[in-house]
């Protein structure tokens, strides 16, 4: 991961005073996820360049934790991401705050600056890069980096080599990069909580409130946590109303798509009369919390492959504060949906909410057997994005998925075909339902498959085995 900052202000070597890093000395800084190196490839009176080289340790990130192969084999060591933002804040924190002990007047002065990011992911295409940086006065030069010239069928690369040029204060450049790099990547390597709102407001002071893409920036920076985004926007522009807070009757207030999914799944589980329910891929426990609020559900089991997600679910449910009777109703377990697990047997229903698209397509047969053949709950309620609806999202380029970790996204016909085949193979009936407001041409943003076991016991495969 490689970032350079250059200036032609004379004497250009004053850049060292602003960054608090001497041009004549290479320095190394230890970070929680690797090391950052600062060197000066050039340090002349007419031009000076400082390079920040970030060496991310992908193995160290997951050491001691349960991890999948994609946690080790990914683009994090070389693509600009939230790791680079953290490094900027840690290594250039004084400069980002606009302070300079030796050149305070220069720190407050716009000077000609040029920043080059060697590999910058632009989730949503090159257009979103211009939408984010052009309103801030930058001249933008880009060059697309192919995934692999030998394999053109791999699709269009989201990676670009990017150079940004403007006459700005150094602190402003650093703040823009700090916020907008993870926004372009559309991902963060750490948990996004209330503290992120404060970070965004500090780094966005003086520019974010006036930015035409402030809603998009806020949503992506806060990983689409709508409550945090509303708080941030309300504090950014207190005299205006954000897009999600338009004046309307309480009964008609906009409900997030994810909340609509959870409520749709909850209604299906209630309607089928289930008392013992699995939440597979339970994540942070949002559905579990809704299930525990319903006396109908006597036993609820949440399973996830991520230990961190299970810890957050325990915090969300306040397990340590529940009464003993409530504690007996819920359990959280660590496990994978592609391995047979006897702990999943004997449940009336299972929910699989926005999980299946995170599996590699070649692992779907394993998932099908684990759930429909071996665990075999009476009802399975599964939701997944509708790929056709992606054209309605301005931030998504053609062919992009809604999340960087999605391995596929199905059209309505593809889900129907898969659900029908699974149902026929394992002795279920399947129906497909839309979730969210339907568009006449592309349908609803999410889709739900509801599988109900046929009368007569075991699946055809189980009977043959």
C-alpha cells in the first residue's frame, strides 16, 4: 500500500516540517496491523516528495481467531483502504490536525500539493472518484489497473492508480484522504460504532457539510448504519433535513431495507407457528433480539462463523443482564454453514438472512445438505439481494455487487430456479416473495424464499442414505 505527497512550494523541503518527518531520515512505525514506513524519494528545494509505505500483515490480523481462506488471500495488503486511513492518522496526526511547531504559518496556508495513491479501489466505478474529489477542487488523473491482462474475462477492475492535485492546506488534503479512501473502498476493517461519528465530524469539519455527496459519504463511512448516519448528518447540517428524515407522518416514516427484511422474516416465522428457531449467520444479533421479544419462540439458537460477530450479538442481547429464564431461551454458537452440525437438529424453523450470497458458489451444495438434508427444520426462510434492482443504486457500476464480500447475487429467476431445485431434491415446497418497494421493471430490492417441508418425514436423499 503506497501513498506519496509532493509539493513544489519553495523551499519544498519545508514539507518535512509540516509532516514532522525529516527528509533525510527513513522512519518506521509499528501499527496494530503491520508497519508504516516513511521515506523521501526526492527532497530538493524545488520539489519534495514524502512516501508512506504501509506493510499490512494479513496473517497477524487473524492470528488467534477463527478465519476463512479469504481472510488470508485478499487485496488488503496492496489496495488503499481503511488501513491506510488509520496509518495517515497515526503517522501524520499532527499534520492532519493542522499544527506545525516550526512552520505554523505554513500549516495554515494553501500550498500546491499532489497526492498519488498507487492502488485505489473505486467501488462504483471511476465516476464516483470524480464525484467525491472534484467538488473539493482537485484535478484528478487516473489509470485503471487490470485484474490480470492474461484473463480479460475476469471483468473490469475496480482498482486505479490515482493522482490528486490542488492548492490546499496539507491538513485538508490529509483529512480528505482519511475520510474518502474507505468511502471509495466501501469497507472498513474494524467495528463501526458511535466513535466513528466523532471521527467523521472531526475530519469532515469545514468541507463535508457543503459536499454534494455528503449523504453517500456518510452512509459509506459509517458502513450503512442508518442510525449513526442520521446522527452524523443531523450534526453536520442541523438546519437541513437529511434524506432519511423528511417530514412525514410517523406511520409513514421510511424504514431501512434491512429492517424490512427482518420484519418480513419475523412474520413468516410467527405465521408458521415455530417455537424453536435457528438464526444461521446471525451476525450481530438483530433478528435474535426480535425473536426474543416474542413469547412464541421458546428456544432460539444463533450461529455465525465470526467470533467477533457473536461477541457483538451477545452485547446487543445483553446476555449477562438477562434473567435466568430468558438466558435459557437463547444460545449462541460458533460454526459454519458448510459443515454438518448435530447442534442444528430438532428445530422447527431456520432463518438465513442475507447470508447465502457470501458463500462461494461451489460451496452451495454443502450448504444445501447441511440445512435441508441434515438439520431439516420444518420451515426455512431465506433472504438475498435481487441483482436486477442494482441498477437503481447510483453508486454501483454495472456488474458491481452491493457488498465487497458478496460472491454472487441472483436475479429473481435465478433464485426461483435454485429454490425450486432444492425444494424438489429435499422434499420441500418453495415460494418466493419480494421484500421492499417493488419496481415495475426490476422488482423489489430483496427477495425471500420460504421453504416448507412436505408431509411425510425425511427428504428423498435422507430416505435413500
